[in-house]
C-alpha cells in the first residue's frame, strides 16, 4: 500500500510508524495534520501521498472534506461530553 502511494498510484491510510521512513525521507507526505487515533492501543493513522499530489484538486477536496468532517464530529463529541 505504501509502495503504491510512493509510486503515485493513490493515497494510503497507514500507521505513522509504518510510514515514518518514507515521510522522513520525503517520499510521502501527510495529507493533512489530522490523525485517526486509536486511544485503546495508542496507534494513530495518517493519510499520506507523494509530494506530486500536493496540489492536485481531488486531493485538496478530500483534505478539505476530511477536515470538515472531523471538525463536525469533534463538535458533536464535545457537545455530548458537556451534556449531563
């Protein structure tokens, strides 16, 4: 999956540890500074892609949609946690 993303064949949803070398070496970049965190196991997942896709409209649209959805989900969660 990560090799496919490195070859511009798509995006990958992966654990940070698995993509760490590719991210540090610049072969992959995070789609956005968001993570899907598994509190139970302490694992976070990141959506990564090559730098060549950084300005591609579909990737930008996906990034914006994900940030919006996570933002809405966080608002609902926060509201529910504040409710008695």
